[in-house]
């Protein structure tokens, strides 16, 4: 029983997702038609209506071919063959037995078939529909007024009418069930693909920016009056990496940066990018946050602790050189294909200088960040140093939480 169920519900791997409906609806329709025509072949052989018995034997062979072609992924040919057979068969059956047999009802059933199929050109759907309409009109207008060529027992004729009504509705019910199954399967695949794209987008862009892009906002650019920027660099990593295989190098960087990503998420910061072994993160963007400087200090201190934990795990002794600054920044999305959310301005440049002029194992900060956080964190004054591109600047090292 399970094998039979699997046969009618499973979809071969080579069937493309876009053709699920073609395959599933056709699969059950051709098997249903094969079963019904086999019954008619036996019945008409017994009652002596040999022309219909022979026609049904031909139909059985045709639907076996349709099943084979459908499983091979050639959906259009069996569809056209099957619809042609149904119209021709019902015209022939009604010509022999009359419309009291109810065979014309199958034409109404297959007339819906083109419109539940995806990816067809409109003229093909309309053409097949008009073909079924012509067949049905011919039966009603040309055949129904005539005398049947074969006279059946009235009880048998009535039984045929009832049976054909039931089979027509059963066929519609099965098609509807399989159509819904195909739609559900396709929608599940699309939902899965959408989730993957959504997750990928959120890995590339901040959630509010991703939402604005999905709403088709063409140019995303913002200015923030106050935000904190941090740069961190693994000291001596370039020399460290020269004697290491690429796969091991990537694995090590991934361990450190994944830990930093988790930490940034914990503190509500926005990772901007990595550049080689350098890491950039921001607080107060893309959503303004009055406590951005305090968040950044907490992150920077814990970043050093996370580094030591990763060093123990990996058996290395790397150091972080961290620099941070706060002030106004511009932000936006650059590019249309490999786009990225980035920050610009003097605040970004100054934070980068704090990192490059910093000391391994310490958090180097500007006067501005010191003033913003001195009541909540302790600092060690470094004094006035010459900063490339900035001139003399008074800077500090962040030591820990709690004022000195």
C-alpha cells in the first residue's frame, strides 16, 4: 500500500519544480483514464459492442504511452494526445450509444485541463479549450437529435449514465486534489527558496535596510548625527598566515569572526564588514541609539575576552588592536548586484586611525568617546600623539567598566 501511495505522490528527481502540476495532474489523469478504458473494453466486449471495445483497446495503448512520456518529463505531447483521445472517444461513443449514455460529460471535465497547467502559451490553452467545446457542441447539436446506432438495454444505458456522472466527478475530485498537492508542494519550495534569500539578505544587510530594499526604495542613504565606530585588527596575522594552508586560515578567521558576530548581536551592534583580518562594527546605525558609545565600550572590552577564549580553543596567541571613535556618519547601500551597507565620514576615518595607532591587547579611544563614557568606564590617558592625517590628538585606553 505504501509503495502504491508513493508511486502516485512521489515526483521523480528529474522533474523540474515548474512542471510539478504538469506531472502530478497528468500522472493521476492518465492512470485514471487507463483504468476506466480497461473497464469499458471488458464491458463492451461482454455486451457485444465490438467497435467501442476495439476503440478502448486503442485508448489503453495510448494512455500507457502518455504515462511513459509524462514520467520522462515530456508533458505537452501526452496532454494533447490525451485530450484528443477523450474528445474523439466521446463523440464516437455518443454516436453509437446516444447522449443518454453520458459520455459527453468527460469532454466537460477535460475542457478545464489546459487552464490548470502552468507555463503554456495562451493560444495553446485557448486552442485546446475550443477543440473540446467544438466536440461537445457537435454531440449536443448533431448527435443528440439522431438515433443511436446501437440499442442497449434501458437499464444498462441508465447504469452507464450514472456511472459516467460518478466517474466525471471522481475525475474532477482527483484532479483537484492533485492540483492542490502540486500547488502546496510548489509553494513549499518557493517558501523555502524565499527563506533562503531572506536569510542571505539579512546576512548582507541590516534588517531595516533590507526591508527598505524590498519595498523598492531605489537609493538608500542616511545621515546620523552621532554613532560609534570600531575597527579591530589581528596583530601580526599577515605573517602568521603565510605559513598556513588556505583552508586552515579561513577556518581560523571564521572561528574568531563568528565569535565577534555573536558578540555584536548580543550588544545590539551592527557588523559592517570584514577586510582581510580586520573587523568593523558600528553602534547607533541603522537605528539611532543614544547609548551607542556605552554599548561600544562594553563590546570592545568583551571582544578582548572573546579573543582570549578563541586563542585557548585554537591553541594560538593572537592579539587584537582595537580603535574606536564616535561622531556623525553617513550611511547607505552601494551597488546593485553585490551591494553592501557601508559608512563614510571623518568619524569612520578617525576610528580607523585609532586602530592603526593603537596597541595590541588594548582599546584605543578618542577624546570624544572618552567624554561620552568617562562616568561609566575607566580610562587610562595616553596623552597627545601624532595621528596620520589628523595631526596631534589626545587619546585614551579603555581599561574597564566603572569610572576610575
